[in-house]
C-alpha cells in the first residue's frame, strides 16, 4: 500500500506542476488535469479507508483471540 500511496502522491505532484504551467486558462488540458487531480485525491481517500478498515479488522481479530 505504501508504494501505491507514494505513486498516487507523485502523480498529484506532477499534475499540480502541470496545472501551474497552464495558468488561468480554461483549456481542455487544464480541465483534464483537474479531473486527474480529483481522481487521485479520491484514490488516496480510498487507500486510507482501506488501511483503516484493515486496522479495525486486525483489532477485532486480536480481541476475538484474546476472548478465547
């Protein structure tokens, strides 16, 4: 997960740099870059949610083992 998360963050950084280069224009490229930026943010959110769910599952498993 760490490699995936880092790859997504690297993509975001690259897209941010490209957005800065396009300036305030309303070009097709800028619109596409904004879409990519939104999707990478959503991907990071999903990765974080999956990590949190895995942590909860581990805690529940550990509690069940200790209860036995």
